[in-house]
C-alpha cells in the first residue's frame, strides 16, 4: 500500500514540477494558477442486491400479500454520495483559453442499502426447515479515497471578462485507502449479530475506481495589470462512474449530477485570457 501511495503522490506532483520548470519567457505569456477546490456529486447506479434480503415478490401486481408487503419494496437503483476537497494547479494554453489541471484530492463516498419501508428482513441462516431473519434499518459503507483528477476546460469567449463561461471535460482516478461498514438494526438487541451480517456482505475487491464527467461553469474575476487577482469558479457537473465492484451495493455504471467550487490563486505573472 505504501508503494501505491508514493506513486499517486508522485503523479499528483507532476503538474507542479512542470510549472516550476517553465522559463521566464513562457511564464510571461501563460496563466498558471493553483486551485483549492470542493465538490459534491450524487450518482444513481444499478443496485447490487445481496441475496440475503427478503423481498416483496408481489410488488408488481394489484394483489399483494400483506405478509410480504410489510417487509419492503426494492427498486433497481442505488445512490452513491460523493464529496471531496483538494489542491490542483492549472496551466493555460491557446491564448490562455484552454486550462489543463491535475493535482491531489481527498474523496469521501457513501453507498447504502435501504428499503422504502422502515426496515427489512435479512436472512441470517437456515437450519433444516427453519430460516432465521433479523430486522434491519440500513447498511452503509463509507469509503475514503485518494484521487488524482485530470481536467481540461475551454473558455467560450475569446477575451477577458469579469464573469466568463467555460465548458469542461474531466476524469478522476481513485484509490481506496479505507472502508468502514456500519450495520443498523431495527432493534438494538440485535447488535450481537453485527459481525455475522458483515461477514455475509459481498467482498468489494476492486480498490480502484474511475469517474468521467462533463461540466459547464462560470469563472468570476478578471485580469488587472500589475495585480495578481484570484479567480473563483462555480460549475455544474454530470459524472459517470466507469468501474464495477468498487463500492458496496453499487452495480454496473451509473450517472448523476453535482457541483464544484474552487478558488484559484495566480503563480507568477497574471496574464489575461486572449493574450498571445
């Protein structure tokens, strides 16, 4: 694990080394800014349902057996909640209208198994003709990730403006450093089965995950000669998850929406958009 963390750190530092390797003549023609960012996303994914769940098999019929109905209806989707913060430098080319950014993020994700009822039944074991269940409120998995983002954005107007529109294409490459699973029973007296339920959950073997997204946003702040004016950025994102078996209860693919806020500070000279 230590070797993987070292590789991720070195990859994240590559943009910094590229920036400081630029000669003075290049820095006079190009914007270089370092961003401090925060973002949130919600992705709707296919639900990966454990076989221990007792389902209502009559949910698609007008007649419903009330005995089954009381134990929950299950949809085919699950939500993956994501939030992150990080630091990334951005280097501008093509008359400072295209920005290329990468860096390092800390990302938190949560996936959960929740019925549309107050609780649901989970099969513990079978003994002969008898089957034993426990009542569950929900099961949640929290993941803590190290992330390398890669983003390219394009300013749609060719000259510097106080508020400027841009479009963006990006990806994030994630490595899970920790996962924490919490089982919530309907009755506290059932907590003694906590380890039994956790051991029945499917293994999440893939510690790597990746997401791509498209975004549109606004850059706020403009060039002033002789001053290093910071920028603010606000954007709306549409992310798509590409990897399977990276998060509990999340099946194949998924997409959603979210936002990113960032505050950018100039490094070196501050050059206006549209300058050669």
